[in-house]
C-alpha cells in the first residue's frame, strides 16, 4: 500500500481528532483506539503514525472540544452585536435545552468530560486544558450580579442531572428550573 501525501495525513489527523472529540464527549475517554479509528473511517494501524499515544490524542481532542465551545460563545457575541448579556442568555437557553441534553457528542466538554478528567493526574495536559477551559467559560458567564462559577455550576449540574434522568418528566423540569433561575438572575 502506498504512502499518503502530507496533505492527506493532515486531513486524517484532523478527522481522528474531531472524531475522538465527539466520541470522548459521548462515551468517555475509555473508547478504544480500534473503535475510534473505525469511527473515523481509518485503520487501527494508522493511529500510531499520527499520535504518540492515546493520551496524546486525548490532549488534542480535549483542546479541540474546548475550541468548539469558545467558537460557540464567540459566535453568540457576533450574533448579538457584541451584547454580552444577550449572548449569555442565548447560550444559557441553548445549554439548558433538550437538544443539548440529547446530544452529548456535540455538546459541552465541561459536562461530558468532567468524570474522565477527575481521574487524570494533575500534570496531564488534557486536565490542564480542561481546567483552563472551565475557568475561561466561568469568566465568560460572569455578570455584574453573579459569579460565573456559580452560573456554570448551575448549568453543569442541571445538564448532568437532566441527562441522568432523561426519559422522565423530571429531566425537562430540571432544565426548565435551571434556565428560569439563571434568566432571572442574569
């Protein structure tokens, strides 16, 4: 089998990182390399041509997921003509929605990766990226009246509980209550 071009190798790496980012948010970082590569449409053998280890991929996939989150709230600012309060309220509404609850693969890395990151050592790059991302998100959520960490904890807790109770009326009640509390406080 012939060698792939540098451009194709870069595209393959990008595809693996994007796929890993989604699968890790949906299923956790315990997803096997074989399953991940299959989901990316590539062979298992090609993994180590692209990454030194699975941990290196977890590092990149975590950074990619937080990059998507930053693009989401930056897009909200653009959409709301730089009005931070309006962008925050729109993000809160999206975050605490049934659609977000039901789509962890495309959702917030703070909620999806919390348990996996808690198991990582403090010196692991993915955990540092995660910690920085949580801090940045909390800073973005802060208002004159409310601490961003409190707002993020409310959103995160509500999303995790809504996912855990999905299929029951309680799930949507959790989302609605948290959305109302954050809207009233915003």
